[in-house]
C-alpha cells in the first residue's frame, strides 16, 4: 500500500528541476523517489489549512445552531436535532458563505425603533 501511495505522489509532485533516477527493486517494481521535502511540506501545510478551515467551521456551527439559523430563516426556530444534524455537513463546508449571509441579513434587518414605528 505504501508503494502505491508513493507512486501516486511521485506523479503528482514531480520535481522537474532535479530528475531522480528510477530504481528497480529486487521484485522488479519501479520506485519513484521524486518527492522532495518541499512537496511534503506543502502537503502538511495544505492539511493544516484544511484542519483550520474545518475547526473554524465547527466553531461557526455552534454559533449557527444557537443564533444564526433563526436569523437566516424564522421558520427554523424550534427545529429538531435531526434537522440540525442533517444540515451539519453543509454548514461545516459552506460556513464562510453562511457567515456572509448572516452579516448581510443583520445589516438589512430594521432596528427595534423602526419595527415599532411601522
């Protein structure tokens, strides 16, 4: 399994500046050692960014369930836990868009003084 993973990564992250020789093992399987430390650092950085994005999504999910969901749609007040679990994956992935939508709707909401004057 490790050999297959290494083979796939070698095609994705080919280092074109420094060509590496292809080694043949005793089982006649070609090993591609084209993965440099820079490409592995990039992968680690990419995974850290994804980890941070999902963590912020989880923090937003808590806020969204307590206050944000009712701000976006008044009909969702008092919804079941099953509904909230159903929308959790989409909320985790699309939290920046939902945050912008909440900010836009809060700007367009009339103030309490405007509500009573109408």
